[in-house]
C-alpha cells in the first residue's frame, strides 16, 4: 500500500504522517517514508532512493541488483560478487 499526502503549507501534513508512522511502528508494521521538496530541484528518484535505503536489502538476482545499483551504487559494495554487466 502506498499513499501520497499533499495540501497547503501549515495544515498539519507532516504531523499527521509522523503520528501515522509512530502508530504503525507500535503495531509492528514495517513502514518507510520519504520526503520531496520542490526547492530541491529535479531529483525525480530522491524519494525512491530514500525509501530503498531505509529498508534492508533483499537478496536479488544480478539483473535486478544491476537495476537497483543505478539508483544506489553502494549496493554493489555490499555484495561479494558483482553483476557482470551494469546498464
């Protein structure tokens, strides 16, 4: 499940999400969050990389590891055998 929250500045979006994340943690639910700010410029994948870094890396086949490494180059350093080919 995923959700996107948007609205005017100052209406309590951040507080709502922080409360929801605390509630999910108390329930034992794994959750991840990322933030996006227009002032940061063209960082289209910034929320995705934040989310991927927040979760433990699952064992992946080389082809999928190569794709993830396009956003997170450090995943290759965490693996003993590197994929033969990166796109």
